[in-house]
């Protein structure tokens, strides 16, 4: 068994990996709201929609997870010449090397999930055909050949939408192996023959049973089924994801490794397999052992199932999970905006009301403490937006801040009233507020509601703006002047 502390260096090394991802891209939409009554037209719930989000799904979610782990991805997939394809491109962002092949006769696949509170009510799919036009298939192979030289490992993410069908999976595996690149396959269906020769495949238990044509309910049964597939198809190893029972790694050479599940809370398993594939691919690309790769992927999966929707695991979260005993509570509270958004969604699933306040908080004084106490009293979870050092200099002058942003964040995060700190570099928190969408926005009473930055945004989505009572006689600027006198 790999020691957990030794996995930290593996997790931190993922940033050096470059992974080629080929597979079925789709657009994942989440329509969230509340159900308060049943329709008079039919015995069905009425979803009062509160929010709609879109993100890359399928193989695109593997790419998102690679980026979250600090690895770089080259993404080859097929999309339609349609609105959903353009939305998918936008969702991927400019930072991802997406080499998407457009097919005018093939619509972009869309999955829409309707969610009420903690419960997914329904999913609606707009499916692409399961076959590609010959010229489109050839374009996929040609693009992959070009990209192979740039990457350290290859992922085939098969959602049975056609990109890897008609023998293309086998062709891509052969080309990758000829180039000396390890191949990881997230398989689909009941026949794993098309993936013959892959270095590692990552089926879930149900997929394993279908492909092996046997029950796999116990450790021994899973091991036997996986070994059967290794013998039949020449795989190097099989990593079986077992939901609440963790994972099992079975290699052609070596003892089976059974890993207990890491998740403390499970909110949504959507896309958890993509997280596993991404983590495995990045670790393999970096030269990690199979045992370390599986253990790290198990930790990442435990993080992502505690989030909402098609989510990702960040390197900082994986490292924190690996040696959380060595990380102070204060350090764990300081998050990036992406990590904060994920955590907020989780809090909302728990029924929490999320509050936000912001400032420079240079030399913490009783006035600051009072503001934070009043802010926390107005919500269940309080996020503090903290101006970065450069932002403070622009606002307060070249001599400020007195304490750097790391010190200011640590002091804030050590307070019981603060649940999370997010550093922002803009002069105002408007962009951050728009990203985090708090339910409550709190500022000092030296403002009017009309002058509070972000008030209009928060009120626009049904949130509340509160003004906190000021404690007289306390000011960072005045304190600094007294110190200099």
C-alpha cells in the first residue's frame, strides 16, 4: 500500500503532465430550482427554476479535470456546426488546446439535468448519431497523429457517441503504442475488444460485469473478472471503480489492490469517472507507479462526489485531503475562486445561506471584528473577499498594505466567524460577487445600499443587501498614523 504522505509529491507533479484526450464531447446543462407544488395539469412536480449552468461534459469533463489538476490537455473531439457546439467551445475557454472537428451533419450532444434541492428529477438528452462520416473519422485520426508527439499519455474517453467507433479506438491505441505513449481508456458497452492493447482501462463495476459476462460483487470476483479481461484483450491493468466500495486495481503483474472509498458525503456522482481518468492519466504521464496512481485517483474521486454536478477536483484539494492533519484550519479556508464556487454549491445543497463581505483588512481591529461578526450573523456561511496586495496599493497608496495578502488571509481565516477567504486582484469585488452569487451581501453603514458594489447584482437574483453598524473610533489608516507618530 502506498503511504499517503508520499502521494503529495505525486499530486504536485501532475502540473508537468501533458495529456491527449480523444473522445465524445457533449454539453452538460444543469437546471436547478425548487419544487413547491404539483402541476394541476398532470401528477408531476413543477420546478421553479432558479439557475441554469452549462459546462463541457463527456470527454470535455476529463479535460476540465486535467486543467484543475494543473495538467495540460490537447482535446480532440467532434461537434456540430450549431449553437450547442459554439456554447461548448466557449465553456472550454481559451486556455484549453481544443482541436474540435466540426461536422455540419452531426448535432452536438446535449444532456440537460433538472435538479430540485438535492434531488435530480430528470435528464433529457439530445443525442448525436453513433457513426461518423468517413471524412470526419479520418480527420480525428489525422489530428491525433499530429498531437501524439506533443503529449506524454493518451486518454480515450468513450461515451458511445461515435468518435471512437468503427475501429478508430484500435487504430488510435496502435498509433499511441508505436509512439511509446501509454493509453488509458474509459470504456463503454459490453465489448472491450475494440480497446485491445490499452495500458489501463477504467470500467465501473457494472461495465466490468457486462464485459466479463459474470457477476462481480466481491473482491475476489472483481479480481477474477478483471484478470479475464486482461487475458482476453491484452490490457496492462484494470482499475475498477466501485462507487461506495472504493476501487480495485488489478494488474497483469502484481497483487490486486483494494482501496476503500474516500468520500465522507456523496452529493452527486455525475462525472466522477472522468475525474478518475484525468487523475490516472496525469499521474501515468508523470511516471507514477500504478499503485500510487490508483490511490491518488481514489482521493480525487472522493472529493468530486461531494460536489454538485459535473465537478472537478483541484490539486490543492487533493493535497489537503492527503495530509489534512498537517494543514491548519486557517490555511484550508483560503480558496481560489473556482474552489470557492464548488464549495458554495455544496453548502447550498446543505440548505445553507451564503453571505459575502469584502475589504483590505490590513491591520485587523475591533471595527473589522464587529463587521465580520454582524456579517456572519446574517448567514450560515460567510465568505470574505480580500483585496490583493496590488489592489490595496492602487486603492490606499504605495506604502500599503502593511501586511501582505498571505498574512492578511491567514489572520482572517483564523477567525471563527469566517468560513472562507478569497483573494481578488480587481479594485472592486464586482466580478467575484458575480461568480460566487452570495445570498447576502454585507457592508458597513458608511455606505448606502445604492452605493454598495454588487448590490444590484445580488438583489437581481433575489438576494439581500445589509448594512452593518460601525464601531466608532477604529480605522486602519488612523492606527498607522498613530504608529508613526
